């Protein structure tokens, strides 16, 4: 396996901002996700939840760097029907990472590599690159991924 | 165990009426459930689904006897935001059933008994009765259920 | 309310094509949805399910007109990791519909109107039009929808 | 738009109390929700989760003001089958709010208004009021909401 | 790519047997899954649903060959708390398939190959084989899968 | 009811380690759960979530004692496709507990008893014991549980 001198995992802190949406059309929730990424969210995800009075609702979760917390809270309060959000800080441990090009028979795909200390533990082909090749060559996306995996390390 | 002469399982046919709700507030969905039972639905349930454009939506499912199918379809089309519903017929196999009183230290609870042919296979205390006793005696509902189970067959 | 001479609900038949995905990356599932709409799917939706061996899987459901059934089955078998799909036919009952322009202070929004017989039962502003205005005017999408609802019938 | 002099968002802290229910009938979970609101919970919601040994379980989440934390933890430990709960504190940011009456053709509906600083950002018709009118006038709930939205600001 | 003379997709018919579980502990549901596979189920899966009275319930779905339908219905009625099941027949379209051995640096993994007509469209390493190698060599399971994918076709 | 001198609830602190899996096969997620229990996780559970680009993903949650936190974070980073995890500390309040044998007509079942202070609030038959008897005597698991409940306190 590839080896590289590296120290321990990387660490930082981010906020998780959450709110329960029980009086908003899913059309607006789908749109919202996009807007929150535009305003700097690290990640946005939705969890199906069940609330009082038989309501099949959605919990919105936004991961935000400390500098973006206030902007993102304001965006949630403005774009959605909610009257309040809750938030808390969490630690993050991350693999150190770099990027590498993978040469496939259909073109180049970038891949993200992750290291635990100095040990390479994973190589992940980038979605957008695989998607582009799949569309160009009218091939199933899974075929591109499999080909990319085959060309790693060779 | 209790025995009773009975023939095979009971059979009938019901309709499953379904629609995907992706532009309606969960507040309205919760309310809808109640309305559909009032108009004769055998059962109503909601499934979290994910739709196009990132929408966290809800599939509404209504079980209806053939005679209630049209009324219930019209109710769904009127009460919700949907422009169409789909439906199909399904077979049902059911245990034959009767009811029995269970005497607990806190009062009587009705229970539904189910038979597979002439074999008693289950006895289920009725929710509404257990709930009433739990509230009267300020006891956890699970305590009432457990007590009812203890008093079955004795 | 608006009235229009119309007969009963409209009816047709469509296929529901389903498969359980338990060995495919969600990245590919998200991509697949788009591909299936391109190949003529009436609707595509995903249901979270739990399968054997602790697998948090996804049920893919595709609604297809009879003429597109074979193409869509082939697309699912090619694009995904599945080795088989199941399908069945369902009836559909639909409101008759037409379109109308709604004039808001920020521009025109098309709306779909639905009729139960000759009775107008709903008017739904089109998502893509509302989204466009929300982005042009940097307003929350829900504000555009609310304004469109206000301008219906006036 | 309405304007009002107001300072920043309102802030407070609440507890999130959680437990995973994997050995309790959903009948009891539905009943529990009601009980927890009666004992002062700010909100209660349920999340479908998947646990070990193939169990389709439910995560219970309760939002509690600091003064109600102990009472609510005790209620969860008494009413459910769980042997332990976990909890953590979260910050909340909330719009300042007031209430206003909306006059519709079918009667009065209260609405909650939310302000970001001095800017009115949303007006939400109250569910219970809309529901009451829907039932009195035998109209779809969504029709009442839409009418209420139309009468805001006029 | 591999080619093989083959006719169209394979077809058969199976039953989908379903019931909604709203009064049974998830512990029993997890156990049930195993039992139903032992009695011949083709597949068993669970869907989180939301039922009346705020119940976070589970829809059980069983795929059964026509010859196993009655046995499996009886098993569901005996093992669970339900008093009835519903079922309907569905068509299946399947890739024709064969098996091949993949030689990896850690041992042999069987793989299932699927053909659309005479075209090989996928090769899927078998889970149980990959799992065995992962445990023997104390390697992440994803590493075994990736290695297996690399050794296909070479 | 049984009484026993006991002080208040027991307290400790644990970590919740979480990551969102959107590019990993559910086959690997199911396998992972088992591995994390082997490495000391107190609990592991999976939540269906919806992520960007239409992805039906899974949130992995691991409860860990402080001493196992680093080992478990490393296990998640090694076994899964993720490049980072987040974690936070939570308080736990637990019933004090002991174990008791329940004698049923089919054999002995251990049960866990929970006390709130000196008050016995619940007695839960152990799953593995009930399962063993169900399999030995070819009885439905729910029948064993019900019998165990009947024999508590007698």
C-alpha cells in the first residue's frame, strides 16, 4: 500500500443547526437545500420524522463552520416556515487527504485519497467526474466507478 | 389452549389507494388521516419517500372496501394537493376472530382473539380500553398491557 | 368558484416497476433518478427500507406508461446493481386539468387547475416558475408561493 | 411589509433527551407522545432507525426546558421499556413573535407572526383555528389555509 | 466484454405479502425476518410507516413464490400480532445469470454475472465470500470488494 | 411490587460518533454494525436520511464510552468510505438494574429489572433467552415473551 509520512487525524469544530419542519411543502425543502449550500453550508441533510397530531415531518440538519453559523441560521429562519432553530457544537476527526488523477479508458477521473496517519486507507473517485464520463460515453455510472476502481494503484 | 371449530382463514378483497404528496404541509396530512377514517377507510398509513428535486415527501396509502373506493378517492383528491391517485386490488387473508373480557385488578379490558382454523393463535388487549385504565389509575400504559396479558387464560 | 362543464374523473393505467437496492452506492441512486425521467418515467421515488443482514436499503419505484415499461425495466437493470425487477399494473383516477397565468407583483406564474367533474377543486402554482422568480428577486420561495395564492381568483 | 422596532433574535437553551426504543409496541409510543406534552415537553418527535439484530426501531426525542428535564426523563423511564436515556444541551435562536387575527369569509383565524430584528418575515395561520373552520364549514383544510394566506396584509 | 448467446429477460410471477405491524416489539420483527427466510421467502423487507394515533409502525413485505404463499401467510399470522395480511401478484423480469470465480490476492470470491440477452451487464462479488475473506485477513470489507472488482475480467 | 433500597438514577457520560454515508453499499453498512459492536460500541444504529443530489443515504450513529472513542472513530474511518466523523458528549441517566430468573413452562428466562430509586419500574425478559426457547420448542417468539410476562411476580 501507499505510505506517506503524516501525523494524526485532523481536527476541527463545526456547528450542527437543526429544525423540525412540519408546516412546509416538500417542494420548498428541496429548494432550500440548494440555497443553504450556496450560503456556505458544509453539509445539509433531511431526516424523516414523525411529530404530534399525526404529522409526517422532516428534520433539517445543517453543518456549518463557526464563521457561517449566523448567516445560515438567518437563512433557515427566512427561507422556511420555522420560528426557531436549535444548534450545538461538535468535534470532527478527519483523514488527511490529497487528490490524484485516475486514467480510465474513457478519460481522467480525479480521486480523493484519505490517510490515517501515514497510511493510505481509501481512494474515492469523484462523483462529478464519473458522472461526466458516464454521460459523454452513454455508459452506466456504476461502470465508470468500477473502471476507476480498477485503475487505482496500477 | 382454547379450541373452537372453525374453517380456514377468512378472505376478502380490498383496494389500496395511493398518492405521493410532495407539495403539501404535513399539518394537512395529519388532519387528512382522521378525515379518511371518518369516510370509511379500513386503514390509512404514511410512508416517508424521497422524490425528484430533493423533496422529502410522503406516500399516502388508504385501504378501502370496494364500496368505499370512489368516495375515498374523491376525498383524497379534494382534501389534498394531488391531481391524481393510483389504486389496485389486493386479496386479504384474515384470522377468524371473537372478543373476550379480561378482568384485571384495575378493571375490565376487552381483547380480540384470533383463530387459525380452530386453533387460537393470539389474544390482543384492546388499545382504547388499556388507555382508559392507564389514565384512570395514572399508570404507565405498558403496565396495563402486561397485567392484561397476565390475566389471559386464567 | 370557477365552474366548467366536465365529465367524471379521467382514468388510465400505468405500471409500477420496483426493485430493492441493497448493494449500490446512494451516489448512483441519485444519478439514476434523473436518467429514468429522461427515459420517460412518469414518476420516480425512493423508499427507505430495512433488509436482511442489517442492511439499510432503498426501494426504487418507477411509474411508467405501458409503452415505456420495457425501456424503463431495461434501464433499471442496466444502470443499477439489481438482477431483477418486479412490476404490476395500477389504475389511475385524475382530475381534469388546465393551466392559467397568475400575475404577481414579481412576474407571471403558471398554475395548474384541477376539476372534479365541473367543479374547480384546486389551483397549484408551478414550482419552476416560482423558483425562477424567487431567484430573480432574491426572495424566499415560500413568499412567492404565498403571493401566487393571494393572486388566484382576483 | 410590516415593520416593527425589534432587536436581534431571541436566545435560550433547552435539553434534547433521547432514547432508542427497540422492544416496545408502537401503540405505546403513540400514547407516550401525548403524555410527554402533558408533562411539559416543548416538542416530541420520533425518528425511524435501524438497530442491531434487524430491528426496525424508533428514536424518541424530547425537547425540554431546563426546569422540566428531570420530570421528563423520569416520565420516559417510567412509561417506556427503556433502561436509560441520554441528553445534551442545545442553544436556540428564535424569531420574536406576536399574534394577529385574520378575518376570512368563514371566520377569524389567529396567526403567529415572526420578526427577524424589526423585519416581519412570516405569518403563520394557527392550525387549530383553521381546523375548526374546516370542520364547521365542511371544507378542505387546505382551502382554509389558502384563504387565510389571502387575507393576510389586506 | 463477455458475450453469450441468450434470449430475452427471464420472467416469472411472485406474490407480495404485506401487513402493517403497529403493536409488536421490534425485537420480534427482527427475529421474524430470519424465520420467514427459513420458510422459503424469496425476500423480506421492512418499511418505516406512520399510522393512526401517532404510531411509528413497520410494514412487513414478503416476496413469495406461488407454492410458498400459503405457508408464508400462515407464518406471518402465527409469529406476529397481526390479524390479517394482504397480498397481490407481481410480474418479475430478471437478467439471466451464471457464476464465476474471481481470484484475489486473499483468496477466491464467487461472483454472480447478469446478462441482458447476450450482453454481460454486471458482475457482482458474493457478499458471504467477501465477508469471509475480510474476517480471515482482518481487512475492511470494502477493500475486499474493491480488490474483487479489480480482478474481474483479467 | 418489589422494593429495594436504592438511591437516585445512575449517571455517566458517553460519546455519540456520527457520520453520513452516501457512497457506500448497504451490504457494507450491515457488516459494519457487527464490527463496531466487536470493538466495544455500546450501541450502533442507522437513520435513513436524504442528502444533496437526490441521495438516499444513511446516518451512522455509534455510542461509545470515553475510553473506546478513539478506537471506534478509527474503525469507522477504516471500514467505511467516509473521510470524517463528528462527535459530541452526552449525559446518560439510567435505572439501576439487577437480573432475575423467570421460570416458564418451557424453561428459564433471565430478565433485567430496572429501579427508579427504590421502586421497581420494569422487568424485561432477555431476548436471547426467549429466542432460544422459541427455537427449541418451535413456538412463536411472542408466545414466549407473553408467557415470561405472565410468570413475573408469581
